[in-house]
C-alpha cells in the first residue's frame, strides 16, 4: 500500500515540475534539484600526514655482545620448572623430572626400571604376534595342501571305480 502511495506522489510531483528546454532544444524535466550534486571521486577526505618515526632504539644495548646482554637483561632463565598437584617438576633432557626425586610415590630408579621392563614386554609382545602370524600362514598353507590332496584322492578313487 505504501509503495502505491509513494509512486503516486512521485508521478504527481513529476507532473507539477515545469518542463525546461534541454541542450538539444527539446523540452525535458530537470530533476537535478531533487538530488544534491556530490562528487563521485572527489577529494572530500584528506587525512593529516603522519609525523616521521623516531629512531628505532635509543639504547645501545643492541651493540653489546650476547653474554653481556644476558647479564644486563637477565636472559638466562635456567631450566623450566612447574608445580603440579603439589609435585615440583623440572624439564631436563627432553623429559619432566621430579625435583624431589620422587614421582608419584615412586623412586626415579624404580621408574626407570619399570620403563625398561615395559619396553621388554612390548618387544616380547611384538615377537609373539609375529610368531602367531607365521603359524597362521603355515596353517593356511597346510590346509590348502590337504584340500588339494583330498581332491586328488577323490579323483583317483573315481578313476579306479570306473576301471572295475
């Protein structure tokens, strides 16, 4: 409904606007006063220029050698440590090790012994799996051979019965 009313108002305003001659001499309607003239690519926004930057560093610490810089800036962090559930751990040689020597109630030597035993059991498990695979292959081979022998035996029996 609103669209019909707005289109009717547009036609009414078009009829009320005087027809002005255009450049070619014919009559036309000048609607330019309805829309203000705006430059399409005008330079209406011109930001201020940014001031030049100050020098990169005002200190001379970047000129110092590495060891002096570490002493001055304190870059020697040491080994990473963390406290987890009341247990203090430190990171050494790619592993987290308990600082107190006790890891969850187990001595470090005991933990290493358990790791070695676990590795031995895994190797034994892999060996046993390999043996089972070999035995299954042998079983399938002998089963296939026995089926072939049974077929040959049945054929020989049928041939011997025909001769009789």
